[in-house]
C-alpha cells in the first residue's frame, strides 16, 4: 500500500490524545521541525500557521492511505478547494540528520488567529507539560550532572531529588554546540544510547536552567524524551537539545571534568568507559 510522510505537532504526537490514529505507523524522527508559527487555539489543540520565520517542532511518520484518510477526517480536510478546517500541504521537515518533504496540516485563517497567543518555544507537547504539572523529571546528560555549579549559583536545593540514572535509546552524545572555549554536549537522534542523571525538579528550577542553557538566545531548546530507569519506561522526560547543530568541536577540559565528575557513581561503568574512549578517539583527549 502506498505510503506517505506526515509531520505532526499537536494532539497526534506521542502520548497525546489522538496518537492512536498513528498506531502501527513508522516514526522516522521524534525531534524534527518545520518553518511556521505555533498558535494556541484555546480549544485544546494548536494551529500551525504559515510563516517564513519561526520553527514548529514535532514528529514525522510514515503512514498508509487509510491512516492518512483518518488524519484528514480529524483535521477537517476534505480535499483541494473544499471548505477545509485545516489545509493539507507539503513542507520541508528537518531532522537531526536529514530532511524530508512531508504532509503538514496548516491553519491559514489569519483572521481567527490574529488575537490568539503564540506558543513561543514552538513545541506544543513541552507547553502542555509545563502547563499541567508543578514538577517534572529532568534528564541531564552533560555538565548539569555535576552539582558544583548548582551550589555556586545557589540553586542546588532544586536538584536534591535524584531519581537515578536514565537510559535514552535512539540517540548519541555529541558536542555540536560551539562555545568560546570549545564544544558543549548535545543529544543527536540517531542509533545509539545516552545515559544521564535524572532529577525530579520543581518548575521554579527552569528559570535557572533556561538561562544556563541559553534558551532565549536560541542555543538550546527544551524537548521531551522517553527513557528507562531500572527497566521502567518513563515518558515525557524534560531535557535540552542544541537548536542549530554544528560539526563537533572538542570540549574544554573543565567541561569534561564536570561531565565525568557528575556521572561518577551514577552512570554505568561501561558507559563511562565508552565516554572516555569517545573523547580520546574523536578529539585526541586524555582523561
């Protein structure tokens, strides 16, 4: 049966109420984006409206014709030049490693969206999580595993509840963010496994983390991932990923020290050894 690619950004995403319509569909990427603005409809779902700037984050799936028809019904799309609620069009979708052309349901009635609020981070699932919870699980995989800077900043009280170490499958640890003194850690969606320290934090901790990760400057963005802790699957775990990934750059020694110190005693010995080997082989760095 003929397959089509579809980018979803609202209630069709993982762990959202209409995701069952994608049951059996192949997810090509969970961290991807397309150009546009994301608007809160105030009806419990978002609008993607055309825009030459801005990013909307979501997931891309390969669906069959029956699934595509079900999505059309949900989105109120009846065909070209019909009285449609959403329009189904094709746009370029960017993943961490490649780009695809896929169907996207867009809302083009500018009059209806003019006075509605834009979802600034472009990620509806993140927005929903933050609006519905007072605390969240936070997956730290880089220097935030180390508590020295928490204490220096006077925010260590937010990071006292360590749940354990989490395992993130389908991602690799890379150093794709270039800072003034070298690379910074990132998770890239490609075959691999990343381990990290998992905290339960209050929402009040996010103002510190947003500043530290340069969210407002467009350095990192908040994202949701699924991990396992002691064999237990945990969904919608909060983390940060690099927005514009660059070729890997060697991290500075003080940053490596923070990662290794933070992971010691929490992450598996095999992963720590693999990390040291990765640093040595990719950047000719010693312990």
